[in-house]
């Protein structure tokens, strides 16, 4: 599990270089990829389904990137894009296509639905974090305002 | 008196750079208005879609100027986005002259991407590590290393020839499948699927998925739908490319495959 996460780190590092992230952001973005993949492997080792594992891993990836974005003033997308890269259902896409060309339409439908669900789960995971951050920011600014007025 | 024309050009240019390099819609709109207000425009409004930008600036005497920027090619360069984002924050906090902003914008535009000869081995290494991440053996990594490099080579060549993205991804998927099958037939790799998956991971639309969702959340429904469709089409294109090659191979050389 740890060695796969390290390889996910290297893979995300490569992706980060391809989308031209530089300096310490690159390292942090790659770390995000390793963290999300480690979370995915950890959760799926407890017999959770792929969709649930991806959902929780995406939440962790989203939280990681939002926290980093606030603390070092870099857009959250920079980290979010890299952190979810290992979760993106490239394999689901491949197996769906493979079942289609082998004429197993039922298996293709199952795999295809799972692939779309995983993509949706990643999206909703990031969405949850994003909304949560907005709420926190809203309350933070309100509290700051009331203290300031008093 | 504010030089509305110059500010408009700067704002439009900034928006275009951001959009071409993969920023979310709300961020582009925010940066355009922030830069315009920072340079002293009375009222700034912008409407951004993935394929074009509309900026409209109004000064204190109700003179309005509008600019349309058409965005044709999109790639990903997160360094440019980070730099522009920082620039717009700085303008918001302290007064900057137009010249300073223009100079900064020029230096951001001059940021170079990695040259092809670096990108090729990098993509190859990325494919190899993804093959391992998804459960391939060391031999699969070796095959994925070469296949990943070949996939990136084909996409670079087609990209230089200004082919459209859909076609590039079909060819990318086809290249991945073809060479994965060849390396398997030659006895280099143990599995075909891990090699193909590892090498197509560099093509998958991770950015389009996240941006599509972010746009939808923030209420830019038009861009959200456009980007979601984009990501779906990219995925279909990769699958179609790989699928055609696999199908042809199975029908004609199935003896070698299993």
C-alpha cells in the first residue's frame, strides 16, 4: 500500500510537471496525489465499494487542497486537479470499452455505470468540501465583523 | 481620467490567458473585474464561457466599452494561473500603474512550458508509475514506459499539426492499445490492460471533470455543462481509439493475444 502510494506520488509529480506547476507547489501537489491514493487503498481494504472509496478519497483530496490554498495563497484547483488524478477512472473506462468490444453488454453496462458513478463521486466529494469551505468562510467573516463592530 | 481602452485590452488579455490555460470560469470573471476595479474603472462586468469572453467597462461618465475575446485553443498551465491570481490580488490591495500591470502580464505570457524532449520521458515515467499504481508488475511498468512515451509522441506531433482534440485523443488511445498489444506479443509485458490504462492516464480529462463541477457549483451553468460534455467526449474518444485497435487485433491475431 505504501509503495503504491509512493508510485502515485511519482505519477502525480509527472502530471504536475506536465501541467507546468513549479517550485514547492509541485511537491505539495504530488503529495496530494499520494495522500488521496493512500486514502483510497486504505478505505477499499475495509471492503468498501469503489464508488464510496473514491468519494471519501476525493473529500480528503479536496480538504487537503483547500487548506493548502488558504495557507499559501495559491488557487485550490492547482492542488485539487493533481490530487484527484490517481482516482480518475481511467481503468473503469478501459474495462467498459473492453466489455463492449467483447460483446458482453451486461458487464459493459455494469462497468460503465460504475465508471460514471466514480467520476460523479469524485466531483461530489470535491463539491462537499468546496461548499463546506464557503460556509466556514462566511461564518468566519461574520464573526470577524461582529467583533470589529463591538 | 482612466484610460478605459487600455484597461479593457489588459482585462481581456488577462482573461484570455487564464481561460486558455485551464482556469475555472468564476475565477476568470473575478480576476477581470478585480483588475479593472484595481486600475480605477467605475463599473466592470464580464461574462465568460469556455470558448469566449465578453468584458464591458463603464467609467464615471457612463461611457461603456465592450470587448469580445474568442478563445480557440485550450491547454493547461497552472503556473500562469497562479501568477495571474497573485497579480490580481496585489492590484486589489495596493495601487498599481497600468504600465506595471502590463509589464507583469508580459512576463507571465513569456512563461515557457517544458520542451518536448523533457515532456516525452516524463510522460513515459508517469505511465510506468501509473501501471504500477494500478497493480501491474515490473515488466508491465517497462512496457508502459515505452508505450506512454509513444502516446505522448503521437499527441505532440498531432498537436503541432493543429488537429482537433477529439481526433488527438482517438489517436492517443489507439497508439496506447496498439503498442501495448505489440509489447505483449513480443513477451515484454505480462498484462495488456495495466499497460494500456497506465499509458492513457496522461490523456484522461481530470481537469475538465473538476472544472466542470466547480463551474456548475458556482452557478456558471453554461460553462459547467460545456466542460462536462468536453470531459465525457475526451473519455469516449480515448475509448473509441483503443477499442478499434483492440477489436481489430482480437479479430485478426487472437492467437497471439490469449
